[in-house]
C-alpha cells in the first residue's frame, strides 16, 4: 500500500462527533504502552502521525486519522493502566465501549498484544468482551524484534492455548515489529480485502 496522505482529523470522547461514517474504519486498541502509536506510524510510513509517549496511558481520547482520504484509522485509549484513577478508567472504558459497539463503519478492531509477555488476564477479558458483543477483531502481536523468534512463538502459542479454553476457533493473528516493519504488508492485505465488504 502506497500512502499518499495521512492526517489527524479529530479527537473526542463523544461518538456523535466522530467523522461521518462514510468510509471504512479500523480501530487500534491494547494495554497501555503496547505500542499502538508506533504501529500506526509504521503502517502509515509516518514518524509522528500518532503521538508516541514513554508514559503509559497517554492516549485518553478517540483519535481519528484519514488515510489516503479512503479510510479512517482510530487510535483508542489503552486499557489496564493501573496509575490512572478509577474514575478516569471508568470514563475511558464507557466511551470506548460505546464507540466499539455502535460505530457502524468500523470494519475491524486490531487488538495489540505485547509479544514479550505471557497471556495477560486483561487482554483475554477484553477479547472475550469483543466476542460476546460480536465485534470483529484481529490480534496483532507487537514488538517481536525485542525477543528471539523462538521465545515470541512460545508466548504466542501460550496465548492461543488460553484462547482455546473459551473460543471454538482462534481469531486471526498477525505478528509485527514497528522497528523492522515486519507484518506491515500483512495488515494492509487484510485491510484491502476487508474494504471490499464495505458498502
């Protein structure tokens, strides 16, 4: 995919203020500090499209980006950030869930998982919530360049075993690295194929 344009459109906590749902939309979400902004920047071949931060929990709004004027990417607040106040977490959770359940042009949600970690309860619970609400999603394992391929594969296998305790069939998964751009082509292939279903 050649990126001709990628620009920030709007940030908000009110789904009624999101752009008109006339284009395919893809959301990115995961635990805080999983590398959402870095992944979006890598996919779009931009260094500073989505703001990255060393401080977990930086993203606190629904952030829309227009890509090639053909589709939207949405950077959603991370979940599971213990240092946020309970009230803040509840607010973020409420508007994020409302967005995921009601945004009519949302074709797929990319759930980012840190490939360096063993299965995390908060990730498994969130994917279960998506499943119960019939929200299409794909698992994106991030930061695969930080470990050997054997360790990454071991951690991913553990995740799949945990998922199979509840799921009859495993969700699609893609392994990525924002440093080496590994997985970029696979993500764009998925997006291009999924866009064909949009009407």
